[in-house]
């Protein structure tokens, strides 16, 4: 996924009310940017961090800039939670994820479970359907270890349960964690942030839900899904 135009650099002043970030650009211009991330952003909301923003020329937008990247712990972190689905869509179209390659149809936002929509439904006339949920990961508290979630994630736990139900019907279910960091080589659930999610992940994995983790290459021009990362159950 390429950014449509060059990102601009600045320093984070504060992130607040979940979806706002005050930034001072390198040229001294202060501005408020949209922060497309509803999570806690632990370790990524410290005042003074170098950050990178995109700009939209859409006159209907209240905030022209969007917070995209933060430099933290010596690496680059993608904080835009809308990107993982776009990254996976590109990878699916190119058959670049071997574990889910070869499906002829990739439908998005298909209803399933109790008032939920799956991120992707993969279909092929000669194979069971594959229900694919995507989770964005940007938390790192121990060097090299990516974790999810960074706060209580009741909705994500619900998704895990619904994926497990899909497996009981004889269909395939996958939860794919997309690590938007350049400095992680392994992953585990953050049990202290949400013990119910961590327990549910282990349970549904035992029930047949496939757990996959992929890392990203990130720079100021693009973000790309690249390599599988091992997940640690505890």
C-alpha cells in the first residue's frame, strides 16, 4: 500500500479524545490531525515522538491531516488501524499470503454471527469457505515482542467466538494479526491487558481456528505485508 503523496514529519504534542492528535510540523506549523486509532496506543502517544502525517485535499474533511506513523523504540510503527484490511486485501489479490492463497473470491464485510461482519470471506467452488478476521497490532513492551490487545477488546473476543462457531459447521476460520511495526519478530496475546481475550484465543485455536501473524515493511512512502511471525501461546 503506497501513500498517495509524501508524508510530512512533525513532533507529537498530545493525543486526546481517542481520535485527535496535536502535532508541530518540522517547519513550526502547529495543527490538529485525525488519529485513526481507537486503542490505548501504549508507548506511542508520548509527547515529543517523531511522527508522520498524510494530507487530504478533500474539502469536506474537518481535519486535513491524518496521523500515520510514529517513530518509537528505534523503529517505525503504523498507527492507522484502517490500513491492515487494505494491506490484506492487496496481499489476497496477489496471492501473497500462502496460507490463504488460491481462493477465487474475496468478499468484504459479510454478515455472520450475532450482528457482526467478517473482514473477508474467501470462496472457491471446490473448497470450504474461509472466514478471515484481521486484527491490528502495534503494542511492544518487550524488545521484539508484539502484543495484542493494548486495552480491553470485548468486540475482538466476540469475533473469536464467532470464528469458532464457523469451524463447527465444517468451514475454515482464520484470525490474522497484522503487526504494523518494523521491530518485532514474535507475537503473543497481552493477557494482562485483556485476560478474557488471551484465554479465548487459546481456546479457539484448540477448537480449530487458525491463528496467523504477519509483519510489515514500513517507511514514509508505503506499508507492505511481508513475513509470517511466530505466535507464543503464553
